[in-house]
C-alpha cells in the first residue's frame, strides 16, 4: 500500500508545483526569467517553478464611483460633481507592465478628466446636455487608459451640486420662461378668437336672417341660465315694414 501511496503523493506534489488554473474571466501574464512570455489561460496551464512567474489579471468590467470634485465651470460657476466610471482590461500584458496600481491610476486619471471636462463647459450645458459632457469626459480619459491596456466603456456624471443662490437664479429664470410661454399661448388664442369673431360678423352682416337667428339663440340661452324679465327689441326688418305700410296714408 505504501509503495503505491508514495508515488501518488509525489505526482500530486509535482502537479501542484507545475499546474495552474485560470478562470474564464482571467488571464495569466507569464514572466520567464524576468522576460515577458506568452499569456496563458483560461483553463489549465503549466508553470515552471523558479523559472516562470504568473500575474493573474481579471478581465471583468470594474465599476468605480469617483469622489466628489469641486471645480469651476467655463462661465465661472463653482460646482461639485461626481461621476461613475466603467472600465475593463483589454491587454493584460500592457496592464501589468505599463502601470503600477492600475486601478488607482485609472481613478486618479478619471477625476482629473472630470475636472477638465467641467471646466470646458458652461453651467447650462451641464444642466441640459449631460450626454455631451459625458462624451467629453470619455474623450479625455480614453487616450490615457488605452496606454495602460484598459478600455473605458462608459463614464457618466451622476450628481451636480451648485450654490444655493445660483439654484434660486435658475428657478427664477425657468419661472420667467414659463410665464412668457403662457402669455404667448394666451395671445395666440385671443388672436384666433378675434379672427373667428371677425369672420362671424362678416357672415352675419351679409345675411340679416342669420343675425336674427343668432339673436334668438342668445335670448334662449339667457332664459335658461337666468330667471329674469327679458326685454326683446323688435327686429329692424319689422320696423322698416311697419314704416312702409304707414307711408301711403
């Protein structure tokens, strides 16, 4: 029994020294006597002890919430902003060899790019065109991250905090804009109503009968809404007819 067990233990020990495993989302950057060797993984691979060294790199997307940055916009408004960053390693060898503490480096570069992006835009753009500001942030950060073997998948401004007096000024401006729009809509409605009245009066002037029908309709409406005595004026046509009958005498 011991004759079988000893070789088995030796095989397991040798395998433990030589064999390594990478998960599907990992890659092993190999250094052979200090020189870069071909990347290995995923799955099972062989590592020569004392000759080769492996640095495992995670290829999954990393999400980072950047710290709040206080900066000044292009038009001189002080603003506090923070952002969310998504990035992943696309070149494991470059990510290991070109930068030390790559996650901290990416975070610092993103915070610097965030301040620069805010400084290149006015406050109205930050409030109304976030997509453009995010695109500028991506542009500033992508070049730096690419040199480290990292791809920035997305960068978005999450919170924007401006001084209270500026908030009140923006609220007053928005209120004035809404009031101006309301006045324009009301003026357009009054103009349309006036045009309709002009067309109605022209039609009634061309047809005295239509004017009389409208007068009777108005009397009927008054009678329904108000319980009061109504004085009805005789139509002008009847007055003219009576005058014509009385003329021969």
